[in-house]
C-alpha cells in the first residue's frame, strides 16, 4: 500500500492515518467538517488535499448510521482500488450497500476493537490499535486484493487480525462492548443525584465500573442505533438476572430462616457466575488469563513517585505485568497495586521495603 484516503478524521480515522503515515504511506484526509481534517493534518496524520487519482485503499471512519452512504458515494466516484469501513457494526452497512445495488467485491467491512472515552482527532494516537483485535468480515465475493490491503493496514497499525462473519461480529460486540457500556451508564446514573457525602466515598470499584460511562453520548447513540436488537436481547437477560437478584436480596431481609437461606444461595449463585465469566476475559495482549500476585505500596501524591517505584522494580529484576492506582479520599496519598508473577512477589516486596517503601499486606 502506497496511498490511502481516510474519510472521517475522528479518533479512529486519525489514529489509523497516523499509523499509516508513520509507515511511509501517503495519506489523504477528508471529513464533512474541513476544520477537523485540517486538525488531523496538523497532527501529522497526512494531508487534507484531495488525491489526484484513485488511492490504493479508502478507509471510511464515519459514524455507523452514515457509513453506507459515505461508502456508496466513494465507490461511485471511484476514489480507490479497495474500500473498507471501521464502524463498530458490520451487518447493517453491508446489507444497505447491497440494497443500493453496488458491486461489493472491492469492499470489506472491518472493526478495530480499540477506542478511548474521548473522541475527535486530538484524542488520536498512532499506537491506539497496537496488540488489539481488528475484525475483518470478508465474504466469498470479497476481492483478494482488498483483503490483502486490509491485512496490510492491520499490520501497519500493529493490530491482530480476526476473521468473523458480519452478523456474528455484531452479536459479539453487543456482548463485550455495547451492552456493558449501557450497564456502566445505568450504574453511573445512580450517582447523578446522590448525596454528596455518599459520592465522596467512591473508591476504585465504582471508578472501574463507571469509567466507560464518560464516553460521548452522541457517538453511542449512533452505535446503538445500528445494533439495537442484539443489545436489547442481552439486556433482557440481564434484567431477568436483576429480578432474581432483587428477590434474593429481599429474601435476606425475611425473618424466616429458610427464606434467608434461599436468598443467600441466590446471591452466591450470581456472584459465582460472575467469577466464572470474569476468568474468561483475555489477559495481556489477548492471551489466556493469568493469575498474578499483587504487591500494594503506599505512595504520596507527588511528582516522580511512580517513576521511582518502577525504577526500583527494574533494579530488582521484576517485570510489572499490570498496575492500578487507588487514590485515598481526602488525602494526598494513594495505593499503587503492582501485579507481578507469583514467584516475583516476595522479591519485589523485599526490594521495595529495603528502599523505604511502605508495603500494605
């Protein structure tokens, strides 16, 4: 691939353009808002000047509701040899293109499974897709050249290609992305009018659950409007589980010992099912989940503290596999949780204590 046209210079489009430009591909940028395309160009994503002729690959990064229309326009104008989109829903755009009577051999639907709570070109980064799955949904009609161009794009972005059927993809993202976002928003909504004294007690648990609720509602309306059926089916199942959980909690309030026992069993069941599902979440780089030991260290909220602790871990010869920070309420301090291989935990603990760090058991 020598040339590309990115249509839609938001977070995903600009991030892909940055990655391609870094790999020496001549990238042209277009957007319904010319100022946004100019911003992406100023960030080093390419040029906002139109290409002089057909490019190798056109990448449509428009909202799901507009993908088919933008693709149809680009294909009729002959802007590229191959066309892909990066929308989070795949079945709908393909069916709409088919209904428009277009030849779909030069088209391939794709979806990079990566993003951020922030949107727009200023939130973009060339490494957004590194190590992340990038779904490709070819059909028997997909031209081999287009598939190869898409695979080259995925390689340039350092992502991991995953081939799926379009409708199977839509059901999958409803489960792992769209439904969780709504559930996160429902939990966060309980905080809107909560008493300030209660909100001040928020810890890492509520931060983890509500983090994705900070995303742009307009973007999510577009996403959910393109995939409402599978998401509604999943929420129906969640609603049934919630009803059972409410009944179990009410039973725990009962003065009848048998009822309380049933309630406890019901709550234990949902918690154990949660355990069973959570362990299936892939680990680092999409690998099988691994069990790490956590070394918890008290740190002051001052410049350089994190750099010091990571440097001390390096001196101890310990690789930190993952990290979390929990800030103390009302104090300029917090707890940093360093996840390491079990055999490395005592080594790291001893080394950090020797260097004056306060270890929490």
